[in-house]
C-alpha cells in the first residue's frame, strides 16, 4: 500500500500542471435499491458498515503504515420480485466488494446482478466488474486488465481516486450478456479524425452472464480507440519530458506578459526557495497592465492577499510584468490596508527589476512581512529534493507521504476529541 502511495506522490510531483487530476469526494455508503428495466425485479444492496468516510480513510492509513487489515462483514444483495404488487424475496448473496459497489444493474428476469467498481474508488482494485447469479452467487469478478487493452487505463480521464473507464452499461436484448461501453482516451483538447460521437460506435466489452466470459467487440471501434490511446500516451510522455526539463533547469521568468505563465513562475520560484521543502503551495498575485480595464481589480486582489495573510500567514509571491512603478504603488496600498506589523509571520516574494527593488521592499515594510526579492535576471536553481530521479527526491517523497498521513491522523484525532467533548456536554 505504502509503495503505491509513494509512486502516486512521485507522479503528482511531475504531472501537476501537465495533466491534473480532478478532486472528488465520497459520501458515506448507503443502502441502494437497483431495479430492473421491467420494474418486476429489484436488488437491495446493503453495504458493509462504515462509520464515516474519515473512519474508513483512517483504516486505510493504518494498513498503509503496516497495520493489520480491518476485517469487516461483506456487503449483501437481496433479490426480490414484485408479485401482485408485493415484493417477494428470491435470494440473498454476499458481494465481493470490501464495502459496496459504486453502481449496479439487474437483469430483466431478476436472475443476474452486475456490479461496477468499489465505493471510494472507480477503475482501480478488485471487482471493477462482478457478475452474480441470485442463487449461485459470484459468477466472475474482473479487474480492468481482464478486459481492457494493456496500458489503455492510464490514458483515460481520471480524478484523484478514480478512472472514468465506462460510459454506460446495459444488458443485451436477449438478456444473455452485459454490454459495457468503454470511455475513449482523453488528453486536453485532443481530437481524432474519424472518432464517432455516437455511443453505438464506441468500443464495447460483452460479458456472458452464465459463464462470465468477456470479449472486446466492435473491432473497428477498438482499433480507433487503441490508436487514440497511442496518441495520448505520446502526448503524456512529451508533457512528462517537458515537465522534467522544467523542474531540472534553472528557473527564469517568462519572456511574455501572459498572466498564467507568471503565476506558474511565481509558484515554482517559491517552491524552489521556501525554507521548508514541504511548503508546496503559495498565493500568487500578478498585476495587470495599468491601462487594462481590470487593473484596479488586480490591485484589489493584491490587497485581499495581504488581508488574508493577517489570519493565515504563509508565503505570497507578487509580480507585475508590465509596470514596476505600478507594482511598488500597489504594494504600498496593500501594506497600508493591514495593521502595522501584522504580517510578521509572512514572507512576500516580489519579482521586480533591480532599480525598483529597494522601493518594493520599503513599500511592504510597514506590514512587517519578510521581503524576498526575486531578481528577474538571476536564474533560480532547483533544490535537490525536487529534481526527478535524485536520491534526495526519493527520500523527500517518502517523508512527504509520512507527514501527509501524520497530518491527516492528527486532524482525525482532533475531530474525534471535539466530538467526544460535545457528547459529554450536559443537555440544557
């Protein structure tokens, strides 16, 4: 478990900015009722009991640290048939998921249940697909490698915990197979000539319900999908190579005036210079050109940044690629907007040309923040912990994961203590 987390963490260091994963959240598992399309059969899925998503995460945290796996009862599925308006039981089986499946479908004859993925994760782990008979129980359980081409999964759109590998699932017209429509690889605004938008032309996997045999069908669609996956892999590798080069080479400010490039520069500059290597985030503010209609708004954003630092001290990086004089004036306004000395625990990094450096430092002095000059003419070397493949990077990644888990555990303990304190409070 821990080795996988380390691998994921290392990948995030490289990929961030190139192919970011989306955040997601999982509500606690609940009893789910799944009906057949005929509405004559239904299956009630009762999950294995979990106190909360946080409690489950703590369990996984313990396992990752080498603790014993938590033993829990399996989720169950109750098959029912509607007879004269009354639901009658027709069978009950255990499911192979640890907690519960993420979704499911029921055949029109009520004989088969097909479940997909796992609560807390889609596309990963065991039982990504599982076929059950209401009397015989499990027919077959699948992982994605059982039915997707090698390397296909890594090219699909994803979030932090999941991969969106499937577009839809249904039963065949004769009721003998489950038909899974598979998602296409994606990368930024990639478009592929000849790729159909109709789901009927997308790649499919058919699973025979009685035997559990899986086969990829619609060969032309699979050929096109695998070709697209190859294109995505090349784009991902090129982006990875570019990212590694960016992390390895000395850092200089952008040559142009694009705001997004300046935000990226400031973020990377702080990551390279921060006294704490675990400080992987900082606020960034980039002033627009004085003749830009939104210039005053950008100054207000800078002032709001200073005000935020009063309550949440940390690091903030600032630049104005258009006008050093405007930046000095805006810094003075921001410093005057907060109580004198209120930013004593904060660091303000300012990218500004040498002639205006002292004026910029003087402008923020009233706030009490530490002024750190980012000289646009001086390349910023990468710190050893962030050079991909270095021994220092490997050690840092392991330490980062340990600290991350430690922080989560500490927060969980604090929440538990707060809950116990409220529970012990006398009622009015």
